[in-house]
C-alpha cells in the first residue's frame, strides 16, 4: 500500500547489493510517478535511461522504436551486470518496454498494484512493520537528528503507543518522527495525547508536519491514499468506502457481501481486486475457525474511507443502510450459531451450520466484528438489532471465556436499551451483564446488575426471566460469600422455574443451590440438590451439565473422606464430558479420578 516503504526498501537493497559488488555495471533509477495526475510513460522513461547511459543530443535516435532498440543494444553489449530500479509503477505498460532484452541484468519494480497477470516476475508483498521495528524506526530517526535525544528510552510505553496510532505504517512513523524532532522540548506522550484528542490520526499527522523524505516527497498521508482511491473503478471505490464502515478489524466475505448488498461471488471478486491494489489484505483463517478468508483494512485506510463517506450526504445514508444490512446478517447468523451452542439431543436440529464446531468457528472468525457491532446499540436506528445480537453472543463469549468482550457487549446493550426506553430489553441486558461481570471477577457489580434485572422483570411480570435473574443473583451472592442470601435466591429461582415448567433451568439452579448449601456446611442437602440436577440433565442428555454436577459431587465425596465415591463420580464426569465433546475437561476429570487411588 501507499506509504509502506517500497522505494526506501528498494533503494536500501540496491545500496547493499552495490556495496557487495553485485552490480559492477552500475545502477539506473527511474521514478515512473505512476500515481500522479500525469504518470511517466515508457517512452518518456527510455529517454531518461538513454541519457543516463550517455546517449543524448545528436546521438539520440529520432523515433521511439529506434530509441528502444538503442537502449536494449546498450544493455546487451554491457559486459557487467546492472541493476535497474523502476519505481512507483501503476501500470505494466509503464515498465514492460523497459525490461532488458537479456537475463544478465536485474530489475526491481515498486508498485501499489500486484501484476498478477505477468509471468516470470517474483512478487514481494510488503506488510506493515512489527511493533518493535516501528518503535526502532522512530528511535533511529530521532537519534540521527540528535544522538542526545533520549525520549524513546524515557518513554517506551508512549513510543509503542505512538507506533500503534501510526498503524505501524513507515510513512506515518516518519511523519511522527518529524513532528517529534520539531517539538524536541516535549515528550512523546504529548504527541500521543494530541493524536487521540484529534480522533483522526491521519489529520493530526498531516496537519503537524511540513517536511519531506529523503526522496524529496512531501511527508503527507492523505494524498498518498487519495491517489490510490481515485484510480479505482466505481464498484471497487464503493466497496472500499463501505468496508471502512464495517465493524471490527477483519470481516468475512459473506459479511462484506451483506454490507455491500452483493452476492458472495461478486463481493469476493471485488475484494480480490482491492487486494491487488494493496488497499485490503486477505487474512487466512485461524486454526479451528470456519476456514473462510477474511479481509482487513489498514487502520489509516479505514480512517481515510470514513472521511470520504462523511464528505457526501448520499454516501452517508448509503453507509447507514449498509450498516443495517450487515447488522441483520450478524443477528441471523449469530442466532443460528447460538442455537447450536444451546442445542440438546432430542430437540430440533438448528439450521445453517453443520454442527457446533462449525458454529464456533464462524463465531471465532467474526468475533471482533460482532462485538463492535453491538456498540451500535447507542444509535436508535440500530438499537433493537444490536440488543438482539448482544443476547445471541452471551453463550459463545462464556464458552470461550472472553469475559472482557462480554462485559463490553453487556454494557453496550444496557446503555442502548436504557437510552431508547425498552424496559424488557434493558432487563435482559442487565442480566447478561451480570453474568459477564461475575465471570470477569467483578462480583459486587454483578450483584447490582442481577438485582436490577430481577426488579425490572418483576415489574414486567415475566416470571421466566425473573427466575433467571434470581438464579444469576444467587451465584453472584455465593461468590461474594453471602451464602445464606444465595440459598434464598436460588430457592426463589427454583419456585419460579417450577411454576413456568422450565425443567432445564430448574436443573441448573439445583446444581448451584448445591454449591451454596455445601459452602454453608450443609453437605447432605447439597448432595440431594446435585442429585436432583443430575436427574434432569441426564433426562435432557445434557452431558456437559451432567459432567459439571458429577464434578461437584466428586468434590463433596473427596472432602468427606470418601475417595472411592469421588473417583467413581470423576470417572462418570469424564465420560459425560467426552460425550459432550469437551475432551480437555474429560481428560482432567480422569486425572483427578486417578489421583484418588
């Protein structure tokens, strides 16, 4: 992409190669200015190359054809190998006529576009710098100007944050270094604060520098991206604008298709075109995910795209409609994935995914986008859908133990539902936030959240959801050491579950009531509670729940000095976890069983 450091790398490579005497015939360099308004043509470039080779004035052939002939003849006659650098090409037509007619010489070409249609060309894709190298680039730039500048060593955390705000893009890092050189009496943290307060890293960097790089080019970011954007066909430009509005750092092809209202194949083709122009990056799926390719926009490209959209009223509305489409897509697919996570044998098989593993893989791949999309609940236009999405994600985030994400999702759902006065949604959001806070170790905050949910559900007369709120409150109270209150909360939850006929909810509450009773020293009553839970879980063939109850029973027996009973329970728990597909838990339970011998 623009600003990645292609020219700098090519020139540095050439310097090192020449220092090793790889090119005794010398080097030739031509800036083709491929992304300027008036790019250099091959016919213009060959004149510059001939001039560098000593052919000028009356020796210069009159026609372009004769000029190319003379150029290739000179290269063919040259005994020593040369290196030709053709910089900043935007079209193969700029450089194909300039390639030597002999394999003796070597050529380096830099471009923002991948020439995938050419053969015999080795492509080297440049990524942004790793964080350590980004920090080193700024440090080196400051030390080159003043070797007494010790700000990088004094402010290592601010240095790394500044590099991150620059997106680890070499051009942005150079600009930041230039700004720090000019403000040599101020710390790195001051620039970090300035960029954050601006809310637009690109604007802050471009407004803060007036320098040029070692090639005489202005140190500015926005024009670099504007030239790439202006060259795009309308359909690619539209997709880039919409992709800049997508939630999350990476987006799956199907989600992009929903965003742009395209079928998947058309979206994939356009994404590949944008990747060839180095404006998006295809990302291989992580191991264990759904296997699809995801697409990443560099942070500064995203900022640029958002700015382009904001400058046109029609594009702003198009973007809002696109956000609604991708939110609908996420709600539908997350709901289907959530059905798989909650599915029990004997219940109708959910649609869409081929099983729980596939559903988890999709959720893993889209997690950042899903979590970010819930944040749209703060806008009335999206509040209801974002709230439904938040509810769909709770089970998954608990499965994967992404508790920080779960808290973020819960807080966004609460704020969105409160802002727009939906008391039912607010009650559900408080309950889910309570579970997330409890899992994140924020027990007192969890108690408050579940209490709010309970009170709202009571007022609305929803006894099932009130039961769930009492259940969550009981768990949180138990973890806070308020055991007697926890027992009362679980008992109330049991009464409500039994009244509405939710036997699976009743089983979970019996299990957690057993935990509270055990903590209160009422072990025999705890065993009875676990037994009631076990009976229902086995009836539903909920093997994960069965394994959890058997684990709790094993602990009771082990604490009471009954190792044989504890061993038997852990072996049964291992079998149950294995049937549920949780092999790590199965192995752990079997290990505990062996320790009882």
